[in-house]
C-alpha cells in the first residue's frame, strides 16, 4: 500500500513538473514574441520619423530652389560694398569740383595780376584751353564708345602719343598768344600749383595744360 502511494506521489510530482516546465516555456516564448514585436514597432516608428525628417529637409530645399528660380532677386537692399562705393564716388566728385573751382580762381588771379591780361585776353586764353580739350575729346570719343562703361578704359601707348601731339600743338598756340616770357611764367605757376596740392594731400585735379 505504501509503495502504491509513493508511486502515485512520484507520478504526480513528475506530471506537475512537466506542466510547470511547459508553462514556463510558453510564458518565455510569449515574452520573447512580445519583446520582438515591441522592438519591431520601435524600429518601424524610428524609420518613419527619419523618413519624415528627410522628406521635410528635401521639401525645404526644393522650396528654396523654386523661390530662387522664379522670384525676382531682391535689390531693394544694396550690398555694403555697393553703398560704400557710391559714397566714395560722391565724395570724390565733390572734391574734384572743389579743386576745379579753386584752380579757376587762382588761374584768373594769375592771368590778371601777374600776367596783366585784359578780360578779352583772358577769354582768348580760355578759348585755347577749350579747343585743346575739344581736340582730345574728338580723338577719345570713338574709342570710349566701344568700351563697357562699367569696366572703364586705360589709355594705351598710342593714345598717349596722340594726346601728346595735341598738347604740343596747343602749347605752341598758347606760347604764341602769351609770348615766351608770359608762357614760361604760366608754366611755372601751373607746376607749383600741382606740387603744392600734392604736398598738402588735396591733389584731386592735376592741371596738365
């Protein structure tokens, strides 16, 4: 009888262990499956977020390209360099005009007080200077007409030779009008004026004739 009871207990214990072992395996399998499922859902969500971020960046880049391609360039606010250049040009123009006025006043005093020219003679003197400038402009205008005004133009050796010829021609006219002594006095007066302006740092106009 005791042997029978022991056998029953032993069989029951073995059965219980087998049941518990199967239950644990099922639980572990369920946990593993749930863990894998959660991990997969996290990976899918992260992938979706990355795709959305990339799509958003691409959309912004496309918007910038479209705006740049079709919208006119904003020129309402000029660059700092452009504004500075305009300011410098305006200042130089004022200084240039002031230097011209200063030279004209000193020249008239020299012609009247030092060279003793009459008003009519001063007018003839100025006429010779204007004719010289007209001759130079007539030579340079066809050349400058073919150049880009934004680039500017630098005189060539040939240009300087031609302008020198014009200067020589009108220097002879001026010497014949003033006489050798007065012409030499005027040449020295002009030379000293240029030198003084350069030394004082106010040389905005170089008087070459």
